[in-house]
């Protein structure tokens, strides 16, 4: 019976709300992933998940009217997902570093490898920072221990979900409660 209703609703492929996104939490309210509203509604209707925070959107079919969830929580325990590292993403490095040069604090224009690549420095979150052109040029291939340039923050690898959220436009403010180290892309 429920399956029929879901099918009816899911056939409304033209409904743009279904391709909106829902933040999916685990039983312990930790963020698991960002899923389509379509996927979230399937979980809700099959009672595998519950709504934590409603969105402003309503999905209607002949049989059913549901408020699309902005945040949903799984009702059952899932095996802890293997935490993969987020791939290094240029835009996300700028966002993580608040668009400021991590050496002088001016507006960042490029990325810098703290340990230069030519000296074996890796292209990883922990070795890449936002940088202004003049610091980048002045630092050149100097090793950090031999240069006057000091980092203002310790570069870190963000959670994959924080990167995924940062790269999305129009992330709802209620997600901030659940995504730690949230950072934003500026327009
Ligand atoms: Zn600078």
C-alpha cells in the first residue's frame, strides 16, 4: 500500500522539490550524508527515518501530501561509515581559510604549498593554504623552517560532509547545528 503511494509520488519527476537536498543524520544525530528529497521521502514513508526539521516545500501526489524534510534522522543503527577523506578542492580551501592569506591576512588570490612541492610537500589539505600573490612569490620554494612566513592557522582536512555542504549553494541555516567546522563559499 505504502509502496503504491511512494510510486505515485515518485513518478512526479517534474517536481523540482524532489531534487532538493536533505541532510541525513544517523541515530545519534551525527550527519551521515546529503541525499535528495526523493530519497529522504522514501526513507520517511517506509518509516526508516523521521523528520528532524521541515523545509518550506510540500510534495503532493494524488494520495499523499508530505512536507519535504530539510533534516531527517535514520531510526535504525547503521554501521559507522568508513570515513574517507574529502578530496582536496581548491574552492573549499579558500572557504576553509575564509579567503584570507594564511601568512599576512590579506585577501587570498592563490593556493600555497606550505612545504613546497619541489621539496616533497604533498598536495593535501594539511599542506595547502590560501595565500596572496605577494606572499606566494616571496616565499617561493623556501622551506617553512628557513622562511619568515608563519601560518596564522593550522591547515586541517575538513570532514567530507563539511566540504559537500560548503560546495552547495543555499544550504539551510538549520544544517549548521549538525555540521561541525562548517565553512562557506562566498559568491
Ligand atoms: Zn599574504
